[in-house]
C-alpha cells in the first residue's frame, strides 16, 4: 500500500502515464464525458467528494503547467473561481467558453468525475515536467 500521495489506483495510473502537455479533467457531476475518454467516477452522492478536495489531491501529485476553465465560472460560481485563481498562481491560466471547454475535454487522457453540484466547477489540467 502506498504511504503518501494519490491512493486511488486509477488516478495514480493516469498521473503516472501523463506526458508533457497531456490533459486530464476534473469535473462536476454534470459535465458530459466524451466518448472514448476514460472516466474515473468518484461521485458518491451530491456534493461528495467536492471539486476542491479532488483538485487539491490531484495537484499534490501532478506537475501542472497550465489550467483551463470555462469563463462562465467568473459570474456563475465566483467562490470556485477565486479558489482556482489562488490555487494555481504558478501555472498559466486560460479561460474559454463552456462550449469550447467541452470540446477540449475530447483530448483528455481521463475525466475525473466528482460529486460537485455547483455550476462550472470543471478544470482541465495540462501536464508539465519537473525538469
């Protein structure tokens, strides 16, 4: 058994397999999962686990060079938007429309589905390198 880091074996495997510029998505309970993209479903019930819990856990184990969020989060979910701005100060940040966001998820290695039920609580994490 691992002592530290990501304990979920599916997420751990995806993180280990990421190459530079690969995408993973952390999604709320309602984001559509594109056909052909692996879904890691963590949702237990509405609100569990939260988006921020999962983002925090993944960010501990992943080199993140860029984050992409839907621009609608600014007005529709300002609390989560603030959290993301404060969380990813060292990463490039990009905002796109929610429709464009959904198109980008087609290129993800995996979508991690949370139990989050607040609007636009979704993020694409682009892998960086540690060297």
